[in-house]
């Protein structure tokens, strides 16, 4: 007697989520908030408004270009800000003085995950 009850509860538990997923997919609007639309801006305005910041690392040395008058922020893997450096030239090389580990380097809206040996 126990087997049929356990078996039917098992089937019920695993069939309900499948039914609810199928029903929720059927009711999604055509333009869901998860849809990504790609648009392109004119080339002239794109080059004038966007600064291309590049972050390259080699060991403890970080080479940053296109980020004059901005700040390099260094975060540990937990998200705590460890240190920051002011970038005062169009191209600058900074030697990080942090313990070895994984860090997130951020300049403006550009961020990179790096491994410091």
C-alpha cells in the first residue's frame, strides 16, 4: 500500500513544476523585459561620446589606456575596495601592491577580473 502512495506523490511533485513552467512560458509577452535589442549609433557620435578604456595586466603590472583623469579601483573577490589609483595620463602603467589573489580592476564602467601571482 505504501508504494502506490509514494509513487503517486513522487509523480505529482515532479509533474507540477513542469506544468507550471510550460504555462508561464506560454503567457510571456512578445516583448519581455529579458529581450535584448541591439541598436547601433552613428559612427561620428559613437567615437565622440565613448572613451575606450583598456586594461591589460602582466603579473602585478597593470597598463591602462584611454582613462585620463579617472580612477583605477581595486576590489578583492568579495567586493571590498582594497585600494585605488588616480590615472593622470592617457596611458599609465601601475604596479599593484596587493597580496596575491583574484581581484577586480575597475576604471569607470570597464571592469576586469585578474589573478595577481
